[in-house]
């Protein structure tokens, strides 16, 4: 094998490695994009869970306030009824 054949084989080898590196970079970019999407999904899930907890707490507060109002009105009606009797 002469020197030019060795040189050509070396160049082919370098081109093959370069092609593999380009493929790997493309794969890594794809993985990076997938990671970003998964992070966004995790964030949105967390946000939704927090919103659900907040809305549930808000609903409980509203129901408690309505119950207090109802109880006060009922107590007032009972007092009026007792005073009339």
C-alpha cells in the first residue's frame, strides 16, 4: 500500500467519524428538545395541581361563609320566634 492509499483511507476514516459526530449532535439536539418539552409538562402539571388546591380551598372558604350566613339567619329567626311566643 502506498502513501496516497493510506492517506485516502485516513481521510475516509475522518469523514466517517465526522459523519458519526454530526448524527450524534442531531440526536443530542433532539434529546435536548424532548427534555425541554418534558420540563414544560412537569411545570404545567405542578401549576395545575397548585391551582386545583387553591380552587378547592377557595370553594371551602366560600361554603364556610355561606354556612355562617345561613346559621346566623336561622339563629335570628329562632330568636324572633321565641320572642313572639
